C-alpha cells in the first residue's frame, strides 16, 4: 500500500475533527488548524498520574504562543471561541485546563475539548456574554463548585502569612464604554451588574507579596504552592479582584510563573522570580492559589 503524505494526513485529521462535531457545535468559532492542534496535543500527551502533571505538561507545551488580547470579543454575538493562534492570560489557563481534563479521561476528541472549555469558561455552561466568567472570583468560585478545582489549603500552612480580600466587583459596569460588547448596550451592562453584585462580598484567601521573598529557601512555601497550581495575582485596583493569571513553576532558584505575557508578547516561563515580577507591579498585593482537584 502506498504511503500517505504528511499533507494528506493533516487533511484526513482535519476531516475527522470536522465530522466529529455535532450540530450544537456550530456556534463554536475556530479555524481548522486550531482543531488539528488540539487533537495533536492530546494524541501526543503522555500518560501521567496526577492532574497537576497534566497542567504542567500542557502549560509548557504552549510556551512560545503569541500573546493576543481580546480574542473572545471579535463579534457582537457570543460564541465559544477556540483560538490557538494567540492567547491571553485567561484563555491560556482555560485551554490548559480543558486539555488536561481531556487527557485525564483519555480523550483525544475536539468535541470533548470544546465541552470542557464551555464548562470552564461559562456559568452553567451557557454560551452568553453575561454568563462568561469575566472576573476571576466568578471563575474560581464556580469552577470550585463544579469540582474542577479546590482552593489551595494555604490556611493550614502554619507559619505562612495569609490575608483575606473581600472582593467588590464593579470595574466592567463602571467602564462599559471600554468593552466592545457592552458599549451602547444597557441590557448587557445590567446583566453584568447582576453578576458583579452576586459575587461581590466573596472572600478570597491569598499569600501576600512579601511572603514570596527568598522562595528558593522557603520550605514552607514550597510545600504550600505546588507546580501546576493556578496563581491569580490579587490587585488593589478599585473594582477588580485579580489582575493577572499564571501557573506555578518551581525552578532551582525559586518560584516562577508560566503565563501569557503582554510584556514578552508570548506565553513564557517567566525568567525572573515570581516575587521580582510582582515587585514591578505595585498594585499587585499577593497570590490566590487554585489547584486541580
């Protein structure tokens, strides 16, 4: 039997992906190369023992991806967007988590990936702008409630300084004109206000910035923050809860952050220590930690 060329194999894989999509996936916006990349990543993923290992594997696999902001807001109507051509700090975390969930269940299906992404990104899995988890508090609390994550037990680490932030969310509704889908749409602004109201008052525990100093020699910090943990950087900016997301990555010299970086213009395992990174951002006050359950 004659061998199949690489070009033909790619098209056969693309056809397999497309044929696997049910009618309900028609509201999913993606390019064929996105679905091919997802399936390829899943097909070549190793068999690992712990969810955090999958998080780390896929986070590292996506380093070097270009940084693109606002990839979910290109149209007036909300769709489930799968874009592997550019990631921001939130879509990076979501894609890594969705890939990890697939691998944990031994799936290489693009449809399964999309279903996982929908559950991660939207309240009740409903694809609608006001149901998107715009604030990380909403993202965290709902994804803890649906069993995907736990809050890392930082309170149990005796000797580690822990602080608590009672969040007050109103940034989006106060700056509606800055959001393409909210601008000139009072109904959607009101819907966002309802979500802000629902999650305002939530309390998130966090490790203050100063506690990350000298992380190389801080055995307690190493025991408390694990490779693959989601790090949400808490901010003191009015109306916001967190300002940036990444994944904990321990190096010989201490704790670093794998993140989709607007500074480096790509997804990167940050070369500077996490503490030094936060020092460059005075509004960042500490880290709220989530862990795959």
